[in-house]
C-alpha cells in the first residue's frame, strides 16, 4: 500500500517534470514584443505573385486557401483592432523604431517608465483601457486607436515631466532640490490644436489610478454645461443641473467604488435638496441628513437615488474629497473652461446666456485656488478662440504649454504608422516623413491624415 | 405619440423642434418657453416627464396665443372684414388673392376652392 502511494506520488512528480521540460523557453522575438502581443503566433509567410500564402498546419503547407487570396495592400485589412488572440499576420520583428530602437516599451503600467523610454509606444488592450478609464476614453485617443487599429499610445517627455511633478508631491524626496521647488499642484494644460493635451491627461489618470490614487476624471467637461435640465436653486444664486450631477456621481463610482466604501464622511451637515429632474421640489423637505458612520459611497448612492439631492451631494462630495488625507487625490478635468449653451429667461420673451460659473456643479470644481491636486485640459475642439491669459480662480503659474511633436517624436510616430501599415513600406523614406512633419507643423492628427499619402 | 395643444409630437424629436409643431409657436417662442422651463436644447420629447409636458402646455397657452385661440382670432379678423364689406373681405368671400397678386394667370393656389 505504501509502495503504491509512493509510486503515485513519484509519477505525479515525474509528470510534472515532464510537463516542465516540455515547455519551450520563450523565444527571443516574443520577449521583445509588447505585453499584449506576447501570445502572437507568427507563421511563415511567403509573398508570391501578389498573394500571401499562409503556411500553417495544413497539408502541403504552401497551398493557397481557396477564395482567400489577397494582395499585399489588402493584407492590412485583415489587421483588426488589437484583441486577444491576435491576428495571424502580426510579425513582432517589425517593431523597430527610428535608428533601430525598439518601438514599443514592454510594461505593465506607466509608473516605471523613465526618460529612456520616452518616444516609445505603450500598448494596452482596449479592455484594459476601458477598465482603467471607465468614464470614457478621449475622442482623440479613440480616433488614433481606430485609424491605427492598435491601442497604443506614445509616451512623450511632457507626460513624464507631468507624472514626475505629481510623484514628487505625493512622495517628496528627503533632500530638497530645485526640482522640488518647482512642483505644481494645480495645472492647466494648454497648447496648440492636436498637441496631445487630452491624451496626456488620460495617461496621467492611468498612472495615478495604477498607483492607487483617488481620481475624479472627467473626460468631457462639455457634458457638464450641455444637455439636461437646469433649475434655479432657491437657496443661492446658482443653477442646478440634477441630470449632469447624477451622471458625474455615477462616473466617479465606476472605478473608485471599493475605495469609497472605506472612506468615511467627515462633514455631517444636512445635504440641501433642490429641484429634481422633471419632478419639481420635494414637498415639505428641504434638506437630507446623512446617518452617522456613512461612507462616501453611501453619500454618492444617495445622490444617485434621489434626483433632488444629486447637486447637493456633488457639492458636498467636493468638500469631502478635499478632506481625504489617507490617499492622494487628483481631479482631472478635460475640456475645462468650456463655454455654456444654456439660456436663462429674463422676461417672458427674452433670454440671456448663463455663464458656466453660475452652475452649482461647475462652481464647485472651477476654482483652483486650493491645496488639492488638479489638472485641467483646455480643448480647442469645444471652445471658441484661445484660452485667456489671465484665468479667474487659477494660480498664475498653473499654465503648462504642451508642445506639438518635435522631430524625434515625429520620427517615432511615422515609424509606428509604418508598422501599422498606414504607410507603404516600399515608399517610406526619411525625406518623406520629414516632409509630412514640416507640412503639418507637428500636428498629430494632421500627420496621421497625411501619412497614407506618402 | 402624444399631443400638446393639438399638435402631434414625435417622441424622438427634440423639444425645441417638437414645440414648433404647435400652432402659434415658432422657433423663437419655442426657445423662450424652453428656457423658462429649464430644458436644454438637446432634450427629446420622450425624456420629459408628464408634469413637464403639462407645464410646457400651460406656459404656451398662458403667455402666447396658440392653437384654437389663434385660429379663432384669425377667423374673427376675416369675418370682420367681410361684415364691413371691405375689399379684403370680398376677396376672401370670392376665394381670390387679396394681396395684390395677378389673377389673369396663375392664382391657382388661392382659387382652389373655385376649382372644386
């Protein structure tokens, strides 16, 4: 009996060893590939008379698949959006940037990236992007993903500087240096059209959330001032937008639910009630008390459940988040300083436009004269004209001008587009991509539009 | 499908467009009514509650001449011209154009009643 037990244990050990010896070592090519493409199987392909023959496990390997012959130009159409498993036409050997440098950085998050990895692409799957940014991905990033058919974003030096700025705030070094003196807690990202403001902000949020920060991310500040219903608040001179307030609370809850359940409320004043969306004022009640021991999660759920309390809860949430000291907190608002499209009725027959600062929700998050970390990105696509030189309620040195692509970044971008078959490989030369760069003046979206014309 | 002051409103249409279907409410009055109720431009009819639709109807009727009141007023003006035997009244009776158009040719639209 003992012998059978030992025999069975031995066979189990042997089978485990056999299994481990049967596992092939990771090929060098795969190790150099990006993380999400590590499972790529790259069958040999031979080009013959304009047709690509797939030599797979079929018999006679070189036979054409009937009804599926296509030219090299059509090969790009088979490259779908990055999914798992990958398309069979993917070849990791083509992941080469300018000067033979690797085009992609293999990393699980944006935290360990250094200066050496600037001007390289970071590849995450669409599911990962949606998981880390459930509020929504910026429109520019979505368009880049769709047109390049890959969910990769270039890591620029400007993003690394921004990340390091907030990293020094949350983890100040022991020795003071000149860099520590120039840290900024409040930043307004400005810059020319299509210079990467929204993408930089999204990457910053990605990094902050991977570090465990509590981040309130607003990918579309335009939605705070557009749509829904607006009612005059009886207690002050502001206008309430209950529909938008409820949506903001829901978006905030998407990623931060677990963390918010651990953070207790620190303000115990009753939450003022306003007019609900389409249901009028609540009769006989003008405020709502939160029970003792409530968490921020309970507060937000109250605001979502009761439309009369959504605006009051959002304004209260802003104050509560400021009092959170256990974990770093970041407010990230894209399309900030957005113009408004609501009208207030002055008389029966006349109206006047309502300024954004007259909205309760916008007013609560508008000011940057506080001690919290906040980043706002200006958007040319949703605003009229340039950002004013002097911004109200914004520190003087908060403005950061993001530059457009420089020559090195443009080289990386063009090589990436070459990799993604936006540019024909036989027509790609240094002179041509430089020509595109100078024509577009470093404008990212224009370069992407001009790339196929090389 | 619902009716507001006798105008049929499609649920998928925006409030600012659906409210112009009411007789007597045009683009400008629709904006005025909407702004007084606190409804932004891209809200659709199916997103409104019943109380909001009632409020919109009430506000339109109170502050503007709409629907049957408008039609009654127009008819009363025409009958006044007829009773006074004014040129315009006679032209209304005859079914002829009354704003100085030619009748030697054309005037088909006005003379629909005669053709029938």
